């Protein structure tokens, strides 16, 4: 039953994701890279133990702002950038759908680290998605030191704002576009 609900949520997620991955203008692309750099700098400042995690990762995606809202059925969207071995290589987006008891809205930043080339390649292929069992670690001092990879992936979130009550099942799906 939970698998079926997660599958439905993922289908809704894909439907919600009609936006393009990269910003349309050069100015928009530069702004997104700048926003990601600021979010990354803030994350490393808040948790210096994140720096070695990023340095050792094969790649990492930075979503400076993910907006999430729900009234029963929920959705979230965020645009970000992908770094491979610390070098910007393209744009990515995140789409999430969820079904369950939920109400409200919030905004947060998300950083996804890839410890293996296989996990990074899967992300770039567009076939990468988190299921309902995926978990994220809230970035605070020392969180990076305790990073736990699952299938070559670790997820960090920070600066949640807004108010969201949620007891739901959902998934995240990602798209990638090379620079």
C-alpha cells in the first residue's frame, strides 16, 4: 500500500515538473550560480564539518531555495546547480509530490552529495529519484561529520522557514542539464 501511494506521489511529482531545468536567460543562469554559491558558503559556515564531505564527494547538487506547499496534496520545486569535483558543470531541478495529512508552506535549501561516480551518473541521467524512505539531515554544527551515505548519496537541508505540518508520503525527482 505504501509503495502504491509513493508511486502515485512520484507520478504527481513528474507532472508538476513542467518547468525547464536551466534558467532561460544568461542573467538568470548567473543569478542561479550566485545563489548556489551563497547557499553553499552559508552551509559551510554553519557547519565546517561539511567542507571535507564536499571536498571528498564526486559531485554535489546545491538547491539554494526549495519552495514547498500543501493542503492535503503537496508539491515542492527548486532549481540548483551541480558541481563535479568542486567545479560547476550544469543546472538541475528538484520536483516533489506528496499525498497525506499536510498543511502549510516552507522554504529551505538542499544539498545532495554523491560519494560514487555511479550515483552521480544516475543523477545526471534523469533517472534519479528519492522514494518515501529517503531522509535528509538538517545542517547544524557537526552534521557533516556524521554524514551517512545511502546508495552513494547523502542529503542535507538548512534554513527551513515557514510553517508546515506534515504526515505524508512523497518522493523527489530530479532533472539535469549540462552547462
